[in-house]
C-alpha cells in the first residue's frame, strides 16, 4: 500500500491503493488539455510521439473550460465512457 498525501488537508493523510497498470495500452486514450497556455502544443507533440509507439490506439482530445476549476461532471463522464486511459497535460 502506498500513502499519497492529499494537499487539501495535511492533518490526516489519506491512504489509497495505486490502480494496477495494464502491461499493454490499447483501445482509446483521452488527451485532456486543462486549458493552460500552450497545453495544446504539448498535447499535439505528445499525441505524435504516442501514435508512433502505439499503432492502433485511438486518441480522443478534450479540453477543460478553465484550468482554475475541476473538469465539469459531464466532461468527466464523457471521457470515462469513451476511453480506456486518460493523459492530462498542462504547460505554461
């Protein structure tokens, strides 16, 4: 078990298990731009690199309305329904 500290409340650390990682990435991968400046540039390059290494994987692009708030529930549900993996990218 790994302890992950939650920065929202340091008084009581939350213990969480790390999700098991599959050995092979297949299916659909969500690329989520959190809407920071140049995040789309980072995701463009990331998608190019991953497409070369992961033939047959589908990449779906999404963007949060603003980086200052969590993704809306509707967007999170859409990403979960349409994808097997999520990569969240930010840049400045």
